C-alpha cells in the first residue's frame, strides 16, 4: 500500500517500479527550469468508453491551470487514420494505422515539468491511464540545437543505436 500523499506508477516490470511522491504546490513557478515531455496515451479503443469524456476534460482543465500543459488533444478512432510512407522519393498512402496493435494511440499531452519524476507524476493522473498506458518521452530540442550551431545529426538517436550494437 502506498504511503499517504503518494501514488504508485508502474514503469516496466516490478524491479523498475517507481513510487511517485506528490509534490506541493502542484503548479510551476516561472523561474523554475522546465523540460518538455510528450505523454502519449494508449488504450484499447473498446476500453476508452469506460473513461467519461467529462472526466478527461476536467483533468485537461486542471493540468492547464497548473501550468504543466502546453497542448493536448484526443484523437479520432484508429480506423480514421491514414499512414504516409516515403521511400525513394515516392509517397505511399495506406488507410489505417501504421501497425496492428492491441492498444492504439488515443491522444497526447505536451507537458512541461522540472524532471522525469514530475512528468511521470503528471502522466499518472491522466484518466485513460487506468484502462491503458501513458508513454512519457522527453522532447528533443532540435531547433535549439540547430540554433546553437550543432551539426544537425541525431546525436541522441545515434547514442541509442550505439548502445544497442
């Protein structure tokens, strides 16, 4: 059982579980250093109906008022998707999602948080997380890197590829 004032948030298998401590106050100060994270909400479409829209809108209102939310949207059902691929300069268009999966991308929240722990805390309160999952990914500041004169290569992607090799 989680201590009072905390909420459990499962990341991966049980050895990787985090206990997220609720921080007070639940707003960001202007002078705090913030990082951007994208919270991708995944769920089986058949289970999304168990989370009322009004609950999602109420959470959206709260997260915007707290100063964490940059942008957020729910997505139409996966059968409305169109996938675009470009190979050898030629575009290929396919109706439907990129891949057949049990859970589909249902929406997103672009948030600002001081660190990954705070981003996980915010993501753990997204209502559809109860019936699906929320993937939290840091935003790669590509425009800032290019403006600083970086060479434009995907160094963070390269680093990841080198770790897997």
